C-alpha cells in the first residue's frame, strides 16, 4: 500500500532508534520498500519480469557512479509518480524536497486536463523540452533509466522477442526519442558524459541489428 503506516511521521522516514548513517541506511531501505510497494503487480514491457527490477537497476547504476543517496533514492522512485498512484507530495513528505524535485523532472504528464491519455509523441516532445532546464541530478536519473531500458531492449531483441510492437510508437520514433534524450542530458557533470557514451553504444548496437518482420 502507498500509505503504509510505517512511512508516516519523520519527513525522511527515519524514526527514533533508526540505524546511524552508513553504506545502507534507513532512508534508503524505506525508499526500497516503498518503490516495491508502488510497483507491486507491474511487469516490464512485453515480459513477466517484475517492474521493480528496472528501478533497482537504475538506482544501482547511479550508486556505482558515486551519486549521493538523494539521487539514488530518486532513481528508485523515478517512475512512481508517472506510473503508479504515488504523488509528488507523498515523495516530498517521505524523502524530502530534493528527491521530490528530481522525481518531478523525470515524470511525464501522461494525461490532459480532462484525464484523457495524451498522444505518445506529445508527451515525449514536452518532456524533452523540459529536460533542457533539468539539473544534473535529474538528467543523471534519466540517462540511467535510458541505459537500462536500452540494455533490456538489446537483450530482448537477441532473444527474438517482438520488442517494437510493444511500444506506442514505431521503431523509428522510439529510436529518435532515445537518441534525442541522450543528447539533451549529456552535458554537465562528467558522469553524465559517461552515461551518455554507454547509452550511445547500446543504441548503435540496437540500430545495427536486423529487424525481423515480427519486430517491426
């Protein structure tokens, strides 16, 4: 449940008697638990892999590159507002304004004022425009997200899965979106450049693969 009683109280989710800061503290544990609860029952596109595996991978990428805990937590929660019932207000109450701001930059506006789902291309163009003004921390999360998505696409294509038919856009549009996102997010912190380089390498490998009819 998103409103788990154990997450009430201290804005950072740390109550009396919590363990002291260390390699893995109470705040990160609470973020891990909440991300798992938020994405319960969801699976990755075109597979039976639990969706939480993706946000864990994003957080791991960020942690391995030495980003601070707030960015790693934002990695765990980067899809919570966009794809679950969680709200930015809940993120802010549990993990503070910095995490909430990063998650906000990572979240697309999927519905219009009347609650109707917006077209894929409109959502992507608006988000790309917003990323131009996003801070380095948010762009790091976006690139870590794209890196794991591209790796997943590459593995699924190698396994012969009908990847492109699972998107709400065709292969050309999807690859355009990834390419443009990488370019928009690559400047700034040198770690952004490293993430962007790995994303470009995966994207090039994907583009070089033959496209069977069932994958078109």
